[in-house]
C-alpha cells in the first residue's frame, strides 16, 4: 500500500488502535462498575476522537476519510444504544 503513503504494517496498526481504545473503555468500566450508558457514551467519544484524528489531523496522503466515516457511524450507534440503556437499563444487553 505504498501508493497511499502508508505501509501495510502501519495500516494494520491504524486499524487496531480504535479497537484497543474501545476495549480499554470496556475493561475500565467493568473494573469500576459504571453504568452501561456511560460506558457506551465513553466508547462513542473514543470513536469520535479517532475519527477526527484519522480525517483531520493525519497529513493528507496518509489520512483515512473512509475509516473516519466508519468511526463516526459507530459513534452514532453507540450514542443511540447508550440512550436506550439510559432510558430502560433492563432492556439493554450491553
């Protein structure tokens, strides 16, 4: 993938970093036993942060706008699930 300015290993790392961030929020939330909706909204914040970083902060030949759009879509889904968990915690399996 050198035609995009990003090596294959770097691309894999850029794909793994958001997963690590979301799992870190999950682990911390289980350790301190916070409410489900707070955990989901924190994961949405992590997704938004990675989306902003990938689209706006990385230099032009190395940015990932499609990955950023996926991160923003994931954030919307997490915010929606967090809202559902806040309204009726018993119906939320997260």
